[in-house]
C-alpha cells in the first residue's frame, strides 16, 4: 500500500510539474488559430507566431526531456549546412532571411516536438477548427448574399473558395485536413463533431488540392462511412446542388469529363502551378539541383522551362510552392537529406504498419505541397506517436488532453 501511495504521489508530482511547463506553451497554442492573421509581413511565418515559438523554446523544458538527442544534433548540422549553402550561392537578402527564418523556426519546433509539445496540441486544434469554420461560414454566407467582404487572405471572386483567416483558400482547406489527421491520432470519440466542421471547411475552401488531401483521413473511416460519403457526393453532383456561390462544387462544374486532365491543368491555376513546381524540381531539374549547378533564381529558371510547355503556367514570384522542393532547389543534396530525415522520423512515430504507411504518405504529400516547415501544426503532427503503449516517461506523464485513467493506471502498477 505504501509503495502504491508513493507511486501515486510521484505520478501527481510529474503531472503538476509538466502542467507548469505546459504554461510556457500557452502563448504559442493560443496563437495557433491566428497563425496567418493579422498578416504583418510577407514571410511564411508571422512575427506573432515566431514570438510564441521562441517563448516555448526557451521555457518549455520538462524535467525528463532536458537533453538534446543525437538525431537533433544531426538535424542541426544539416539545417546549418543548408542555410550556409544557400547564403554562399548569393541570393537576394530578403530571400536569404526568409529561408533562414523558416529553417531556424523549423528547428525550434522540431525540438519542442521532441520535448513532448505535441501532447498539448489537440485542445487547441479543436479551437482552431471552430474559429476557422466560423470565419469561413461567415465569408461563404456573405458572398452568397452579396455583402462587401474584406478578406485577410487571397480570394478570387467566382473562382476560389473562401480563405477564412488563413493566407489563401488552399491553406484553409489543406490545414483543415491536417487538423483532422492530428485529432485522429488521439482516437477520441468526442472529436467527431470537429471532424465534421473541418470537413465542411474543406468544402468551403473550394480547394481541389485540399480535397485530394482529404483522401488520407477518409482512409481511416469504416467502409460503411466511406460508402455513405461517396453516395452523398454523387447525389449532390447529380442534383446540381449549389452549396455555395464559389467553392469545390462550383469549380467541379466547370470541368468536362471528356478532357478532365487538361481541364484541371487549364482552369485550376493553383493546381497547375503546384504540379509544375513538383514536376520541374523533382524530375526535370533534379540533377542540376543536387549538383548545385542551378542558379538561385527560381523565377527565371522555372519560367524559362514553362515557356516551352504549353500546359504549364508561368510563376509570378520566386517563392517555391512545395516545401520539400524549396529545400532541394536552394540547398541541393543537403536539402534532400533534411526531407528524407523528416519522412523517416515520421515512419517511426506510428507503430502499426497501415498507420505508418498512412502517416508517411501524408507527411510526404505535405512536403510536396506548400506546407511550410515553420508551421506548428505540421511539425507537431509529425511528432505525434500513434499506436504506441505507454513505454516511456513522457507517455506516463499527462498533457492537457490525457485522461485521469492514465495516471490511475500508472499509480496502481
């Protein structure tokens, strides 16, 4: 009995200690819904979220995670080398600062993930889903009723869906899918209403890219749910129901099945650019990038290639859409090693084979799209452990989303 009481007291002390450390994460977690708003600079990550990450990085040090892992040391070396290679190649100062800021923020987030920050993520993801859905619904209704709307992100009337309070509709939809994947890692039934709201956000975003991303959480559904969802989509399309003035259904109606591939490439500029960037970086130009003989002027190089391909639209900026593609184009083989490190790490955070394949596939898809490495949702999702039993000191402690039963079980062992 004395041993049981002592273990119970130790578990309670661990819980309280981790709870105090969790306060250091609070500014970052509270800022998650506003990661893109208000937009102060043109960089991927706004100063407010960088400040939240910096505070967490300095003060969030749970007692059982006061060490730097060997893997973290390797990643630090790779990131420093990647930044040094890019700077040595002589980019404009603005792009060098942006690239360095993204990778340093990525390092801070990665280390937070190793310290157990992902244990605190789920409640704030639920709050983000609700807030983004509310803004998205307001914008959708406003468009429908002809209100004079002021959008914080990119919006093209009668073409794209709404951006909610993100940078653009594709971010709104794709990150909503990522939030579903984060909550699905918890296997909690109370998440079902939030899955529904996030799925509605995907529809309101009107992003075909996000709809493709949605295939990953659909894989997790029971077969009967998959069938019901497929039938619902077919019925809506056959009946011609205009769910919204702009968005997914409105864009699908523009496509002709006889030439679906060319229609998507021709009508959907967003997908055209993403496909073009991926094809150019990971196939057409990959050898030049890995040997570092390509220039750092992506705008010139890509548009020179696109001018010779009638289906490809030219890009208007030097920003590279796939985050993994930016690593390789800017830093060559070192960038490729960072990308592979991320994917291999993700494979080790899922125990069961099918879940491992799902997580690796989803993380790879995110790296092939504009999911910034400075995005807390993305990096902390990579660190979420799926299917593992409580085997370590981290899993015996409790974050805000763990149940009391966990501590009782450890105390009575």
